[in-house]
C-alpha cells in the first residue's frame, strides 16, 4: 500500500476509490507487474474494507480482449500489451479500409 500511495496523488486515489465503490469499470495500466498487482489488491480489498469487490477481477490481463465485458471489472494490464494490440488494431483497420476502397 505504501508504494501505491507514494506513486499516486491523493486525488487519483480518491477517484479510483469512488469508481470502485460505484461499481464502475477500472483498468490499471503500468509497466511493472508488481505495481499492477499491488494497485489492484489495494483497491479490491484494503481500501474497500469492510466491503469486498465481487465483480470481475484480474490484476494481470493477458490481452485486452477482456475489456469488452459488460459487468464492472477491476483489471490490471501491462502497457506493452495495450500498445502492441492497439498497433495490431490499426493495421487491421488499415487493411479493411484498403479492401473497401479497392
């Protein structure tokens, strides 16, 4: 919890806590597996005590495919995965546009 609080400012901690309490979708993006895991754990259990997060929870997503799930979620995803998959989506969109214009 200490590492998380030193990295995030108070307004960000309060905003994420509010989103979690309102059962909104929350995605943490970072370059460190340890930071993602600690952030997700902190907001899913420590900062919600005595409440508990009962919705979709995964501190380390393998891909961004899960971001389309309809229920509220609390996920963590590495920045590399998001950038890689965003680049792939751009390539697919470019190919589709080229096919349509042909």
